[in-house]
C-alpha cells in the first residue's frame, strides 16, 4: 500500500512551468505545469500521443522544449552551464523501457558505467563494491553481476536497469513503463521493490505507467496528461472523480474496477 505522501509544504523536487513541446506542426504540450514534491511517487498517465516520455526527456534535458521553465532540485534543468547540468545528471537515475542496458557489457559493467563517467578517479575495487551493492539493492542475486543482458529474464533486466539507475545514489528516480511486459506476479514484485527503495533511500519517483495496479498500489499522486497539459495532479481518489472523458473511461472501465478491487480501494 502507498505510504502517506508528503504534505503540501514539502519542497519541490521538480517544478515545470509553461512547458511547450512540438514536432513540426504537431503540438504535444502547450503551457504545461507540473509539481513533484520531494519524497513522493508520482504516476504519470495519459493516452497515446500525450507526450509522457517527451515530458520526461524534457525534464532530463534530453530534448529542448520550445518554451518553458524546468527546475530540478532547485537547479535550472535547461541551463547551458556545465556545473548545473552535472548537478542534475548526478542526482537523477533513469530506468528506460526494457532496461536499455548495453548488450556487450555484463550487469556489473552496466552498473559501473555512470560511476566511471562521473567519478573516473574512483579505484576499480571501489567501483566493483558499489556496483555489487546496487545489484543487491535491486533484488538480483550476486551471480547476476557477471551475466550479460541476453542471459537475463525480462524482469531481471529491469532490475539490472534499476541497479544502474541507482549507481550515483540519486535523489530522483525516473521510471518509464517499469512493469510493461511483466506477468502480474512479476509486476507486483517490481512495484514493491520500487516502494521499498523509495522508502529506504528517501527517493522521489517520477513514474510513467499504464498499469492501474501500480497506480493504486504505490503512487502517492497521479498526474494526468491530456489536451496538451496536465489536467490534474492529485491523490488517485481525487483524480478518479475528475470530470474528463479519458479519465472516466480509464479509471472506471473494467480494468480500473478490477484494480480497485484487487487493492481494496473499490
């Protein structure tokens, strides 16, 4: 079950104002605002084409928006200043869909990549120890460290991706469809892993998902993308009552009813 979310006075981990993203004539976001408070898990949902991943990439400065202001942990995320960019990079970890691991590297070598990139002065023994620690935190057995991604199951690859995302001890964790492709048992176990890591490490989590079970089980708030903006960003019970056709169809259709019943919230 979700823990009590931070109250309205908790400082902001992410602050987005007036964001605009477009691809040619296709406008994806227009005057989009979003707040994510420190220590909470925010689930980001929306129909196909609403720009969930585009929003994440803009916050991570992996694409330049046409307009808007983005603050990450009090730092201008769109700054051209090298120190500002490094501050954001070192405080954010990302799990992309399917893990996005380097296929030619072992799990341990994958986890070590951010450490070697940002702290090349670290001795190899320390890099090894840190990588093994993150692998254990992800719930993988020690013998997974020497395996290549192709030797792992889908769920294990995602856990390896989590280990790499945690390599730098980030304050912020970004997850893009983390339970996609997992069976219900594996998805539930992954949800509990995320909640456990968030509570243990004090993480703030930005989580893109279509998984209603995930929303009901671990998310403190849910941000709905539609009509080129964030329609509502609130606790799930409040979001489910929001008067918008997509919201009503999504949360009150057969899958929404099943998720509420499975989590005891329906």
